[in-house]
């Protein structure tokens, strides 16, 4: 549907918004600190946790077991398990991250950043997105929602400036 | 992209359509569109396994199950 | 499916200048990507800030837990629901989901008549205005989306009637726009205030768009 809205109207009407948060929807809940405790606690080494969860999400998308992924990427299965269990004290080998990036067709530097092997440039956004993606993983198969989120994340990881 | 359809209605059907349109302050076309949208919504819910009830406003009893599928 | 684009304008709050933007009559994958990649990190930053400042409950945005992916997936293929969004500088600035068939008016003067009900409306967190947040980037996203709901209502033959449940922080805005505040809705789980627009007030909103 095409609309016809003048510039003058847009600018005049915009002033009605001053000082407010605009929203509508009956499922809004009374939110507060207790509700968002999960969201507002910054987990330690969140980047590595997010890295592990991205690998889990991407692996499940292809319906692979950890063994099958280890075989396909020629990566040590023990290392893959440590990554997916997001042992934040575990640092992945650069070669491992390289192999995984190639396998999932995502940017090697970006995945390196996420794995904590490279200093992040502008990756706070990527990390936050991974954190969110990880929260939505709860069933064996990906839901439609998870697929959309994963596709979005892969898009970001593969966009041109990420090489 | 709009598609056009010709609709043949009985006298009784046309009368109901006209009465409802007047009551709902809608054109006959708008009313039929609403009917189609609602029909689809009901279908989708029924396919999921949900049931469609009428609730008696006074007693709050679920009075009747609509079986449209 | 590709969305129809309507050119609109927003106000850049910092510069006071008008900026080109687009109103789209669909929410597509790019919007959901923007929601994950751009909205959520800022939202989380603000939630941190609210917690650190021990802000009162009233300051916490009531829509902060919403999942737009599920809201959009729910309505795929349904005639009765539509989603719209505003995009500026290639980033989604606000999204809205509406129901054109499932709800009816409640105000006595129009009781039982069809309306466009706003299922959900949310603007990107960097456009929120309040003492705990950075100054908003753009103003005008909400009014454009509200207008889109009203124009949809007009196109459907509902004479501009719309209805919505307002977030507690948004009631002043809807009152300024000329919607009638029907008070807390006892049927709403959280007793949110229900607002409705009459055809008379529709004309005022469309014609002036200025503070009453």
C-alpha cells in the first residue's frame, strides 16, 4: 500500500513525540531489574561464549553431530567440544577457527575476533547478536525464528568489509 | 495487483450482506473482505488443533463449539 | 515479496534538520537482521544503565523483552495482519504490526464497528527519549507509523478508526495525537491503557499534526 505523507506533516507531527518512549502492544509486561537480570549481567568472556554458541547453532542447522563436524573440518573433537561447551578459559587454536570459518563460509577475521584471537575492531555488535542468538537455542531442531536469526548473523559475518 | 471476481448471491444472501454492511458501516466489498480474513484466521487456528467457542456473556459458560473444518 | 516504499521525513534531533526516510508496508528479513544486530545491543546497553542507576520501574521500557522474529513469523500468510516499518539511512527505525479484521471498537459512539488494531508498535532504542538514555537520534518514527495505521483504516473503509494498548510510558503521546484514553483495560493482563481513535479526531491528526 502506498501512502502520501507530506514533509511538513512529518516534521510537525514529529514534535508530538518529545520526551516519550513510543510503543503499543498488549503483551508488554511490567519490566524491571529482576525481569532483566539475565540480560543485564555481563557474562565473563562473553565473546568466547558467543563463539561457541555460534558454532553450535551453525552445526545444528546442518544437522551435524559434533563428531561429524570435527571430521568435516579436520578439527580435534575434544577441541570442538570445549568450544561448544563455551569453556571461557579455553582458547581455540587459530587453525581450528580458520577451518570452521571456511566450513561455514563466514569471514575468517570476524570469527577470529569472536573466538578472542584477534582484537575486536567494531565487533561489540556482533557479540551482542551472538549472545541473543544463543539465548534462542533450546530445541534439537532450529525453529523458523532461529533460522532467521542465524541467516542474519551469517549475513553480517560475510559482509564485504569482513572479508 | 487487484483481481476481479463476479459473485452470484441469492436474494436472501444479498439481503444479509446489505443489512450487515449497513450495520457495520462498511461497503459490501469491505465486509466480504473482512469475512474472508476472519475465515482464514479461524481455519489456521482450527488446523493447529484449537477450538472455537461461543461464551455466554452472563454465565461465562462456553456454550458451543464451532466445527468449521 | 517486496515492500512498497513511501518516502517520508524524520527529524534529526541533534541538528534539528529534516532527513529523508522510508515507510515500508512490510517487515522483511532485513528488518529482523537490523533488530538483532542494531536494536538489541543498544537496548541491552540501556538496560544496563537503568539497572546501574536503580531506575524506578516506571522508567523501564515495557517492550524491551519483545521478540520481533516471532511476531512476524506468527502472521506469515495471514490476510488479517500486516506489518510496516520505517527505515532511515539503511537502518530500521521502528516497526508495527496491525490487525485489520479481528478487533472491534469499544468506545460507545462507535461500539462494534471495525477498526485497525495496532498489535505492536516499537521504535528503535536509540530513538527513545528519557533521562536514562542518550539524546534520541530521530523523531517522527512513531507518528508516521501511527499515521500508516490510520491511513490503512481509511483505505479499508473504517474511517480512520484505530485502537491500541499503550505502553505506560506512551500515554502522553497518544493523547497528544488525539486518541481517546479509555483507561486501564481490565481484560488486559497488565491492565494497560486502551486508546481508540474516532473519525473526527482522525481528521485533526491528519490535517494538523500539531500539539492540541
